[in-house]
C-alpha cells in the first residue's frame, strides 16, 4: 500500500474502485482497488478528513465476474 501512497497524496484516486453490494443494506465490498482504498484511507486519517472515492458498482451476486475482475 505504501508504494502508491505518494501518488494518491499528489493526485488522488484516479482509477475507480470496483465494488459490489454487500449483504448489509447500503454497504459495498471492494472487488478491485483495495490498495487504492487503503492509501486513500491512510491519507484521510493523516488529514482528519477524506473525500468520496470514485467507484464502479458491479451487479450483485455474480462471484465468477468478481473473481475475473480481481
């Protein structure tokens, strides 16, 4: 995660995270982009605030597609 932190610090998250709905209402799980998420979270923790991250939402329920995207 630390290898992309300087890039996220300088430019923000440029490539959307790939997420899909989770079991709980209004929650999502990350399919692809975990390092981007962790770098952005680390930066938000440093600054005491965070921006919304760009996300592409997959349809719910297709584990094969999620594995292929990963």
